[in-house]
C-alpha cells in the first residue's frame, strides 16, 4: 500500500468509526453527512470522494466489522464443526465455547459496534450477521437431531434471541463481567448442568 492509498484507507476508517459512534447515539435515519464529517474530522468533499451516500458508508462499515469479526475465529470451519454425521448426539449442542469465547471477546472489544447494532438492527445488518451461524452451524445440528424442517426456524429463533438477550444485558453492564462467566451462563442456558460452574 503506497502513501496515498494508506491515507485514503485511514480516512475511510475514521468515517467508519464516526458512523458507528453516531449510531450508538441515534437512529441511522437521523444521521447527516455533516455529523459524520464533524465526528471523523473531515470535510464534506472528502466524504463524497469516498461515498455517494450514507448507505455506501454503512455497507463499508459492515464489511469492516465482518472482517474484524472473522479474525477472532482462527479455526477453520471444519475444525470447529468436525464431522456432524459421525458425532454422537450427546456431543452435539447448538452453542459451545469454541464459538462463544471468540464471539464474546469480539463483543467486548467492539462494544460500540454492538450497542449500535442493538439500537439499529436493520441498518447494521444484524440479521445478516446471524445468517452464517444459522446455515452453517445451527441448521446442520438440528438436522442431525432429526428436528423436522418446519420446526427448525423456531428453535433457531429461540437460541439466537436468548443469546442476544444475555449479550444486551452484558453490554448494559459495560461488559464488566469476564468473558468466561458469560460463556458459562449461555452454555448453562442451552444445556443445564448441576450448577458446578456457578460461583
């Protein structure tokens, strides 16, 4: 990357971060180009050099967030999932620490993004973010449990919404509790244990 590309990238990154900070305070429909420029420390002509509309900036910010998110999951999908068809049913759970710990670390390290996503779920593509989880992990496990296809969306909704509720509460507390504790809470909600993890 040469110097001008680096400057262009850094300016775009500042605008991404400015949008995320503003989304934490208000809905997307009320955010103006002027506010984004003021927050990012750039002028309007710089904004329009990079984007035609705020929607273009939203798309770029989501792409940046997704790249950042994937970097928290070092394992290949096959390593995490293993061979679902050959695993015993009692080894299969919809949510495990393999996914939870990196996911929760990402949330803790990107609190502003998640507060903005909960405040503006449509504009931040929250449903799209869960699409991969539904298709690649939850769907195949429910199929392995022989849950009828018509019932699967309800099971998936239950798990996704339940985890989201715990994450929202954690964010309300500024992620003060340890990642491992939140993972324990989510795991015990999915697969109740004898209480040995409670402290």
